C-alpha cells in the first residue's frame, strides 16, 4: 500500500499545486441487510490519489473503483473512489470492535482524512422485551400500555395499532406515545375499547406484539327517585313505594351494578271514609191547627267525612193528629172505605202466613232424613258401611248414647275378619297415629276414584286434583269428626253439632296443585300456605269448623299484612279476612301460631293465606333439601338442592318427586330465612377434596331469582351441582354448601356422606368378585398367620373363630358377618385398609368396576 501512496500518477497543474484536497462526499454509516454487500463512496478535489483504510488497514488497490473527472466551474480535478464491504468482512471482527472505514486523499501539498463510516450488520430480534397487557379501566381513567421493542440494529421504530388502524397522536391528542415507546390514553372513552398492538420495525424486519384488549367499563349510577305511589290501602294502614333505576348511567362492559335498593317502601295511613248517621228523632211537636205533628233529626252521628256517604232518608217527618185542638168532623163515606180496606188487607196477610207455615212443616217432615245439597251429593248413603281401601285419616267423635258398630286398628282387606271391635271415647283434637282409623255413626266414602269422578262433574269441582294422595274424604253427621291428609300438616276439624241433626254430609279435604289454580299475586304479595279446598261449599253449618295448615312466615305485625283469601264460585279470589283485625261478627277467624294457622269458618270452600310485606325486614322461612342419586355408575355425580317454603305439604311433594327420579335424601333439611330485599339467592359448593373431586360448573355459584322464591307459586324450585370424581373407587364426598342472599347474611352447611351408601335393595354389599378374591387369598392356612384368623382379629370378630373354623370357607363367613354389621355404613376403603395391614394387596382386588359402584 505504501508504494501506492508514493506514486503520483496525475500531478496537479502548478496553479493548484499549493491546495490541500477537501472532500465533496465522505463515506457514511451503512447497514448490511441480510447478505447484501454495501458500497462506501468518497469524492475529493483536488486530489492525486484516494484510498480507503478499514479498521486501521489499507484496502487493496484492486478493491477500489476509481473515477476521475474535472469540475467544470473551477477546472479542478475531481476523484471519486468506491469500495464494497461484504457481511463476511464485518463478521471477521464481530465482537472485537466495530467495523469502520475512512478514505485518505493526497495532493502535492499534503493529505486529508475523511470521517469514519461504520458498517454494521442489521437485524431485529423476534421477541419483545415487554409487551402490552390487557386492562379493564373505568371511564375517564388514564391508561398506560407498556411496550419495549425487540433488540435490533438499527434500533427499531415503534408505532401503535388500534384494531389494526394506525394511531396518530397528532390527529387525536387523547393518545400520547412516550420516548420509551409506551402508549398513554389520557382519558379513557367508550370508543377507546379496542385491541391495541405494538409494532416494531427497522430496515430488516417488522415485528408485532400480542394484542392487549382495553375494556372501558361504566359503573352504573342511580336515577332520581320516582314519586311515591298511591297508598295500597284505601282505608287504614297500608304501604307506598317509589323506585329508581340503574340507568344514570347504565352499567356497560362489565361495570358494577348500582349499590343499594331500587325500591323503597314506606308505611302510610289513609283516612277511612265515614258514612253519615242520623241522630235520634226529636220529640213530636204539638198538634197544629192543620191536624199534623212533626219531628226532626240531624245527620250528625257521625257527620259524613273522608268522602263518606250522606245520610239517606228524611230529616223531617210529619203525621196527622186528632186531639182537642183539632176540630172534629163527622165520619164521611171516605173514612168508612178506608177502614174496610185496612181490615181486608189484614185478613189476607193472616191467611198467607197460615199457608206458609203448613208448607214449611210438610217440607221439614220430608227432608229430615235426606242428604243436604242434593245437587252436589248425587249418591245416597247406607247407615253404616266401611271400605278399607281408603287410606286417608278420618276420625269421628262417637255417640255413646246409641248402639254403634265401630272398629279401631289398621285397615285391612275385606276378607280379614279377625279385627277386634271396641268403642273409644278419645278427645277430638288428639293427634292420630299414622295408619289408624276410627269410625262411628257414619261411613267411609265409596271408591276414591268414583268419589272424585262424581265431584268433577259439578262446575265448582272441575279444578279439584285427581291425586288421592293429597285428598281425604268421608261421611259425617251431627257427631262431627276430623279429616287429615297424612304428612302435609293439613286437617279439618268438624266439631259436634256443626252439622245439623238429621243431615249427613259427604265432606272432602284436598290440597290444590299450585299450577292448577290461578291465584293473582301483585307487588310484594307472597303465598304463605298451601291452597286448600274443603267442601262441599254451600252446605249449612250451625257452628264453625276449623281448618289447620302450616305457614312459612316469620310473624311480626310490623312487617306483614296477612289476609285470608277465598275463591268465589266465579273463580275470582276475594279477601275475606285481615289477620289481626277480625271482628266478632265476621264469618271467619284466624289463630296464627309460629308455624301453623287455624282458621275458624262457617262456610266451606277454597282458601289460602297471602302475605304482603310492609318492609324489607319481612321474612319467609325456606327449607333447603339435598338429594343425590341412589346408585352411582359413572364418574359424574349430581346433587340437587331444593329451595322451597317451609311447609309439610311442599316437603311431601318433593319427596314424592324424588322417589320417581330415583333420588335419596343425603342430609337433614335446613331452614333458611329469606328477606323481602329483592336480592336473588346464591348457592355454591366449597372445600371439595381436589385430589378426588372437581366441579363441572363454569361459574362459581348458581343463582335463583328473587321473585321465583318470593311468590311461593313455583313448584320444585331447585338447582343442580354436577360433580366429577377422578376415580370410580372414590365414594367419600365431603364439602360445604354455602347459601346466601346477595348483599345479605349467608349460611353454610357441611355435607359428608358416602355415595355408595344407600338403603333397601341397593344397600352396602361387598362386590362378588372382590369377595371371591379375598376368600381365595385367606382361606388357605398360612404359617405366618396371614390368613382368615388375622382378618377376624383385625375386624374384631376373632371371638367367633371356633365357629368360623367349622365352615368350608371361614373367610366367606367372616365377610358375611361384617357385611351384616355394616349394612348401613359399609365402606370398602376400610376393608381395603385391613387387607393392606395383613399384607394382602396382590391383584389390585379393590379396583371397582362400573357395575359394582
């Protein structure tokens, strides 16, 4: 290279020989993209020679591309030199120092060096050092999305995409990109809900980060309260309410719902209308000259008020009078005619009264022995007849003054003639034992199906259920008696003398299916008792009968307004009694106890109690009942949780339904207090052993809407938790059921049971294959004692060893005895543990097949 520098091939003219070269173009920094070489250029004037030096070493002359020209404006010679740099040249010194080149220009006056040009290999790595993360932010909140682009040469430029559209911070000033490439949304708007992507690029490549979803949510806000509604009572105490909605603003994109109540109730009192009443008449005035006297009264007892009616009638009354002050006149023809007419009318009235009395006496003699209301009761009755097919409870008070045929005991078929006949005189209100009947001076009805068929032909009875399990009926006379529907809490007491002497009534008592009877409920009303029909309606009763049934209200007069409703012949429901405001003259009276009501009534019909909450503290008692399948043949296992009113009739209905579904009760029923707070009921299962069980529910809890529970008209209301055991050999399940009303106090109940433990034909039994394997393993004597004797000792049955030894298979007899002892609580895991202690674990004898679970 030194010889190249010393040689001056093109000497400068003498006029320019004293000028130093200066650079018109200097080499600049460049990047090698992939495997493409780069070119460095250097131009200088006036110059006799130009050469490149890279990393302190001269570039060979043959690698230079030289071009000589003359500047037309100055006449000075111009020299331009180019060299190519390859990727291999740069990689040779990669890691030691950066690759650089500079050109050196010569003239007769000296040399000049250009700036250094650095040559780098361009790249952009794939992975971002920090990617943006998804966020949920509230409206107007600031949002910061981080982005640290991948390492690259040259450094990558960063831009942001919103739903694949480029973000322009200049066009939308709500966006700002920091110097370290982070994106800031100054105030989140609903329109800013989108997917955001950070994009890094240089001359080599373009990289995209994973998208970050930004959700701008709006928390709900209450609207203003509406005006108070009109008072629910037109007279006396009632309630009024006002409401608001969560629409100011409406929750969006998962924003929280408004906290607090959307309805507010307040007690109110409406002035009752007072109808006017007349005062007493004043004394008659003196007889006037016109032969008249008069008297007056005032509408002042009480004075009309509150929109009440005015007094009806005259406030002034007058009549003729004759006394010494009135002039006497001789009786004329007109007076004689008047007297004759009065006498004739009197005689007619007397004759009419005599005819009515005679007709009444004849009818009474002909009807005394007939059944009342023959339009309803279409079948005649025999003096005494007993049909034991009827399984309903019926007790009639005996008349000990007459000779009667009676029996006491469980009803049997007709051909059983060994019953002992006795006469009893027990108290009328004593509870009856299950399955025991007493009958005096009457008879059980004909075949139940025939009785229900005859009733259903009448217009009023077409809605009666055909379900004889919830119906009781019998024939009654003046001695009275009692009808009871088993396991329902519903009974009807007919006291003695309630039925007139000489009359015989065929009385029924039935629980209506709620879906068969349309009972309109409005506002905060809820059904507190079953809907019960007793009849026939319209019969004459000389004293009240008593209808008893369960209710599910937590009684507090300040929280409840409870009314007795009766269905009319037209099918409409009317209020016949407000509990707590009964009057002695009313036809109905209600005695309300903690969980039962007793209704005194002088008319039979269809009745129920409806409660209307006066405050959100009003509470109903609910009963939670857990059912599960009787047998388990798969990995899945379902638990059904019923939520129902705390009355016996509903519990009976659910038990009947579960028998049909093949379910079993897995825990004692639990009582839950449910408030009128408009909040739903949530149920969840916790603390399951994760090593053996898992839940198949996608959500963390299940929810039953408030109005489905509060109305009391929903049948078999329940939710199902589907669980999955990880092995068919898993039979133990222990967990907790949590139940709570949203924003209210909750309750939790422990569940601990064996899914293979059932009663009846499906009770615990050692599977046959397992039994055979155990017997073949332990029957043969073992010198070390690991045979049936050790099994008996471990099962604490060794006191019977002499008996076991006398049998062909001692092990089989041991297992028989142990299985009989643990009929209700047998556990194969316990037996497996005993076998493991003995040292007999071969053949995995305790793997249970699907059919053996």
